[in-house]
């Protein structure tokens, strides 16, 4: 077994770097580039039956921001700390064409020992199950079921869902797993006070992995126009999300136990972040914004940096999973330190 190999339930990935879905995963060219860059898995841009969700892509807008909230150029030269505010929609093709494209892309993926992951976003639950059955019949090997988009409250009614109640997560997951034989990965919202509760419900209902967790919503007032940037609230993400993701991963691992797979997503910008998410309990990690912003080299570089890190530490990816999470203590476990706090205040406050 290779040092980078990892397992997500029944499936093995050659490495834990997953090209996560966003607009660069709409076209054949983008999906092929992610596969050829060496991703362990590639998740294609999501679809559902809602015309409003497709219309939302036609009205989508994006802005890359530096740490002073100034718009910066999109592209390979962007700093890894660049953040993205966006308002996205779903795959422009109809379901049948989307599925046919996934089948073609799966052939390419198989030739590269890569897992092609079709992704459905919940609108109507019955439609979602019918589409999932069609995905399975087409020979695809896994399904990502995203029930935690950031936009549930902002989008047109019924276009997408942000499921925040554990019983709903359980029921929606069960509706899939009791009809499908292929593994189901459930993408959960981060807009919850209790992501581990959602992950436990998904696992109890038969999900082989929880993807932890979807982006948050943000609104950034523009000082010139005095209006919201992009005109609306939007999905907001960036490097700063990494510790929040790692925290959720650690809590999910504690709630689920080490036997259940987690996929870390949100704020992972490169190979060292991948290692951090693995240490927090993920068995694999998704990168979306970093690749959409800076290009597909981010994937090959992430795999290379992770490989270097594992070699330098003399460990495999499997050895990393959950190590920091399992070493995590409570505040009450920590020793008292004499006047330590005084080193962290301005001189007048000492
Ligand atoms: C512009 C944009 C479009 C996205 N489209 C999808 C999508 O179609 N399906 C999906 O499951 N997630 C989608 N996402 C969410 C990403 O896959 C990912 O969960 C999120 O951006 C956090 O990871 P990141 O910090 O690596 O970007 C999208 C994200 C962005 C920024």
C-alpha cells in the first residue's frame, strides 16, 4: 500500500487530495485537468432538478479579497490567503447530459486511478433519490449528496437546501442509503451549532462519509458604494476557515469514533493544510476555492507537499488521521501558568 493511500468507507483513494466542486469542475477540460493533476478523487459540479438553481449560475458573481477586504486579481499569482465571496448556482446542463458527461469523465478517472464523484444537491427529496438511482445505474461508483449548501435561505425557494436539523439529516440520508448500493457521502452544512450531531445522524443512517463542512454566509459592505459587495450576502471562505474545519473534524471524530470516515473541507489551501485536516480526523480533504482561484497546479503541489511531509515525519497518511484530534485536551486538563496572560496585553495593561 502506498504511503499516501487512504480509505473512505468501502473505497480506497490513491491519495487524500480531493478536487472539490465549484465552477472549474463544470467542463470536461476542468475535470480532466483535476484528474491529470493527480487528485485522489474529483467531485464534479453539482446538479439537481431545479431550474432556479441553474438560473442562479447565470447570475453568479465572484470576488477575490485580500486580508484588507480589497478585491484582488483572480489567477495563479493570488496569495494563498486570498478569500472568496461568491454567489454560485448549479451545473448548466440538464440532468441526462450531466450524467452522460460524468460517465465519460469516470472513464478518464479510472485510467488515472482516480475516483470520479458525481454530486447532487438537495432540492426535492424524491427527485434526489430518482437522480441518485440513475447515477448508480450509469455505473458511477459513489454519490456525494450535498444537503448543506450555504445558500438555502438566500436562494429562490426550493432551489437548494441548508439542512441544520439532525433528524432531517438522518431521514434524507436514509432515503438515499436504503435505495442505493453505492456508497453515499453526505456533505453537511457548517451553519450549525452542532455539526457532530449532524454527522452522527448521517452515519447512523448509513452514510459512508460525512463531508465537514460547507461554507458560511457572509456580507461585506463596500465603502465606496455603501452597498453589499456583489449586491447580496454570499458564500464566504478562505484560509482562515481551516482551524474551524479542524475543530469540527475533531469533534466529529470524538462523536463518531475512529471507524467512520470524515472528509475535511473549507479553508484548505495546500498540502500542509491537507496534513492538518488529516491530523484533525479527516481521511481525505477537499480543495475548491484554492484550485478555482489559483489553478490545477494547486492539486499536484498539494500531493507533493503532503508526500514530503509524510516522508520527513516517517509516517503514512493513515498514521496521520486523527492524531491531533486524539491528543486534544479540555481546558480543565491544562496546568496553571504564573502570570502568563501578562505577556499578551499592551504594556499599560500589565
Ligand atoms: C464558486 C463556488 C461554487 C461551488 N459549487 C459547489 C457545488 O456545485 N457543489 C458543492 O457540493 N459544493 C460547491 N461549492 C463548495 C465547495 O465545494 C467547498 O465545499 C467550499 O468552497 C469550501 O471549500 P474551499 O475552502 O476549498 O473552497 C462551491 C464553492 C464555490 C466557492
